[in-house]
């Protein structure tokens, strides 16, 4: 998904749920890998669609497994919500391309939706982080880690997750508007807000990391260290992404170094969001206040 956005290939395949008139699963591999100048980015966009379908299948299997092997209502609810959002994510991804329910391939008759593209990018990372949150409920040391948390940890981890969510919205909004000449001025304002808000995320991540590293539990210590590593890496990648975007400004095509740097920044942001959800999982009680899932 990050590569598709970075390469500006989100609209490489004009129709959905088909791919150039073919059933998505039966789209010819020869056309997918062909270097057709009239169809740039098809490989990455179609691969993104196929990967999304695989995520949907895995999510369905996950729900079945959780329902049969875990009687906890809290865990079951999370699993079902994740699956529903995965389905919604696929629908938003398709409507982002077409703008309406149609099998039409003619781009002039379609209405690509930029707002859905932004929401699609945000929800995708939230789903990934939610998978991590769910996974934490099954870890053998879950209760031990939760019992080692102290008063205030839930509040701080919640603030971190909220800050990460808002920062994610700003980042997704900028990535999807930066190449639009009409929205160039708005994109600049979004970028400045995104940079300023990074300071808030940094503060919350450092505070949560310090609190967890000060606990006597090895799981919390590792989570705290992970938060610090990821937030520092994110700042470096963010700075690097800003530099390469400035250097590449005016180029007719997106240079490879910009695609790699911006995608790495996005991917590390997803890891940081997931780590924030992991920290939240340790501080969260489930099953109506019980400390066990």
C-alpha cells in the first residue's frame, strides 16, 4: 500500500472489483508484469489488491479460530470488529478507485475519491495495530505484564494512541494531496501541522517508554525500549522523507529514492502505532474488569 501511494499508482487499474475487465484473481500474470508505458504501476496496484484479499481470508480464519477456542467476549468482540473493518477496508479501497459501484473501465466515467484514499490509508494501519492488540491477549505473560502496570499507565498509553491516530490522519492526508496542484497549498499546511504534532507524539512515546522501562516486568521493559527505538527511527525517517521530497520537487516522475524513503517512513509509522497499541494492551483490563483474558 505504501509503495502504491509512493509511486502514485493508486489508480493504475481503473476498474474494481475487476482488473481491466478480468476477474481479480484471474488477471493474467503476463499483463501484470508487463512494462506497458500506457499502464504504469499495474504490478504494484494489482499486487496490493491480491494481498488485501489474502488479509481478508486470514481475518476470516482468525475469527473462526477465536470463536471456537476462546470464550472471552472481549477477545471475540475485537476479532469480529477487526474482520468487519477488513471488509470495509476492501470496499473503501475499491470505491477510492471508481467512486461508485460499477464495472466500468472508462476513466472518464469514473469518479476517483481522494477522501476515501486518505481514510483507506488510515484504517489499514489501525487494522494492523488492532491485530497486534488482539495478539497480546493470547500471550502467556499477558496477565503478568498487566499486573505490573501502575495507575496512570492506561491514561498515558491512551493519550499516545490518540496522538498517533491524529498524526496518522495528518500523514495520510499529506501523502494523498502533495501531488495535487489544486490542493498544494492545503498540503503545505497539513505538512507543517504534521511536523509540529510529531513533537507531541515524541513526548507521549518517551513518557510511556520511560514508565514501562521502570517496571519490574521484562515484557513492559521491552515494550518501552521498542517505543523509544521506533519513535526515534520515525523522526529520522520523517526528516529524510522531507528532504527527498524537496530534492525531487519538479521532477516529472517520482524518483526511486523518494519512494523508498517515504514508504519506509509510513511503514515505521505503522510499527510505532502497533507498538502503542501493544503498550495499551498491557495496561487494559478485559472481561468486565478482570485482569485475565
